[in-house]
C-alpha cells in the first residue's frame, strides 16, 4: 500500500469523535415576562376630598383617559382625582417594555353625611330656661324646618345613654358631641359638618337655629 494511503488511514483513525460532530447549540435566551401596567391608590373617598392614584409599569408618562364626572390632574405617573359622588372606572394607557398596555381602576366617591344640629340640655336646669329655649325644647316643627334645609336635627340630655360602636352603651356626655356641648356650657347647640363638630351656646329662638341651618345647608 502506498505510504500516503497509510498516512491518511492513520490520520483518520486518530481523529476524536468530538471533532466529527457539530458543537451543541447554546440555550436560547429566556423570553422576558410581559410587563403589566397597574394603578394603585385608595378605592373609596368622600366627596370634597381627593385621591392620588399612581401608575406602575410604564416606561414613560402614562395617558389618563377623560372620565365623565371626574376632575383628573395628571403629573408624571400620578394623578389627583376628585369629583361628585358615584362609582367610576379610570383608565390609563402607557408604554411598557413589551408595548402599549391599558390599566383600569375602580373608584367610589361617597357622599358626605348630611350636616347635623344637636341641641343638648341639662335636665336639672330645664325649669329655669328662658321661654325661647323652652320653646326649642318642646318644638314640634324644628325637625321638619331643618330637614327642608338638608340638616338633621337631634336633641339630647347630657345624661342620656346612647348605643356605642360595640355592644356597650356610652353616656352622651362622653361622646364627641357631648364634650363639645359641655365645653361651651348647657344648653348648647352642636353643629356637625364635614366630619367636624363645633358648639355654641343654644340660641334663644327656633328662628335663629333655622337661620343657621339655612347657611349650613348652602355651604354643604
């Protein structure tokens, strides 16, 4: 056999099987998980207050879609929202690493409780009250007169016991209303508006209370 043929056979016999195969393909890069656009913030607020909502997942400034009945003031990824009582669905659109995405958010705006006026008396001094304040204590018309102005009327004695937030009852004098009344002296008129209670000495006539209720009703 010619020498060059022997050399070729020897060379082929010495080759490693690894050189006779293609190298394995590297593992493909993992596909990134799709980005999700989200909106966070309080889901319920009272009227005349604001909610701050925040968009997460957007690579740029998101766009808030106009929502009937709401005022939306956007700044970057946040929006300050307020409006009339009702149930709303807000929508924001933003760019994510995987393209445009839309997020929705449910917001409830709850009406504030109607303003209240509460007369607080000391039973021990009822017989010494001026005639006008006695008439307030005995009035059969003041509830309807204040209701016409959107104001709730209540009447308590400082020693009354009322149901508490639990199964226990609470002396009226230990409530916020009772404390406000006691701070100005009895009889007193406590006014509750926008969650804030204030007190003044009881006016001398029912007409004066109704006039105050008219102003309170307009301001609510």
